[in-house]
């Protein structure tokens, strides 16, 4: 079994797909390595590629606010992406790019052992839950796989473009908070 630091080193040397050719930085992921909640997006954007950190642009600022609104801090959770290098022009990662990175993400999940994984957007949900998943139809529904609760919800960048979807995402985040309380055995009856 690798450690997070060993896995990072493998990832930093990765050239499994064409995204490595244009990256400034590998964006491995960050946060509490013993987190109960893990957030997984699709891939780094411009600011993430420059800083080498996930979710630091406008979408990341919104994600931070949403995490804080349910009683957590960014350093209480773990944040990662399906792909670790920025797709050009901030396009969605292609299937082969996702496939090249999925082993890194699977190892992150094995090492962190989250109780809940929040799939931010369709790319994350399709790669982690089911390739047939429809984010518009299944958003907000928990799916149990391998003893982990997965919840697909809208990506924060989608919420920045579609204000009307924020209410649905807020309900999803409240359900995430309730589920983690239930799992921890601290839910109020």
C-alpha cells in the first residue's frame, strides 16, 4: 500500500496521456488525509494549473463557501479531481484522459477512506458512479458502492452560470451534512 506522498510522486512524474504535455503543474488533491468527506471534480482549470492546487478559482471559492455553510472547513475535507492535469481551454476531459488518471484517484480513495464522496459534476459522477448516470435526474441521490456513499451534484462552475440550480445544490449539501452525522452516530433523533 502506498502512502499519499508516494502516490503524489508517481503522479507528478506521470505522462500517461496528452494532458501532461501542456500542464504547468499536476494538481494532485489536498486536504485532510483522514477526511470523512471527499469532493471530486472533473479536472483543474487555469488557476489550479498555475497554483498546483484544486478548486482555487471562482468555482473553488464557491465550493469553500458551500463546505463552510454545512459546518466544515476546507481542511476538514479532501478535494481532488478525476484528472490531475488541466484540459486545454478548460474543456471536459476526454474518456481516455479520465482512464489514464483513474488509478491515481482510486488510490487516493483507498488511502483517505472517506465515508462520503461528493461527485461534483457529470464527469466525476460518470467515472465514479456509473457511465450511464444523468446528473440532472440523479443529482442529490446517494449511491452506495464499496461501502462508500457517493452523491452526484452540480459542479460549482455550473452553479456560477446557473443561479437557479443553487437551491438544489444547497439541499444536496444539507443532505451530505445529515448523512455524515448519521454515519458518525451523532444525528439528532
